[in-house]
C-alpha cells in the first residue's frame, strides 16, 4: 500500500512528532517536530518544493498525519483526578 511521501507520525509520550520523508523505497527521518514550523523547516532543508503548502494542506496527499489529529504535537494530559 502506498502512503504519502511525507509522514508525521503519532505524538511521542514526551511530546513532538517524528517526521519522515519517503524517497523511493527508503524512509529518511527528518527530525522531531513540536509545531508546524518545525515540519516546514525539515521539509525546506530536504528541498521539498513549497513545504508550507504541503504542511498546511494546500497540496493534498503529500502529508500523512498518523495516529493523532493534524497540527497537534502534544499529548492530552492524563486525567489526574484520583478518587
């Protein structure tokens, strides 16, 4: 099954999301993003054309947001109410 060439993975327990870029059959880790600006910068450094448009959804199908809502980088705090 094909997936988008740019994958923003699920939120890490410590916060942030790993970003990978698929080139051919190889996935390259670009870094851990803590906001959309980080993702855009990683893609700019990887010479992806129009990285802002890819991240903000203007160029659909380029970015796959896995496991969590798009543009969210921190896990919801655990319910700390103890009975």
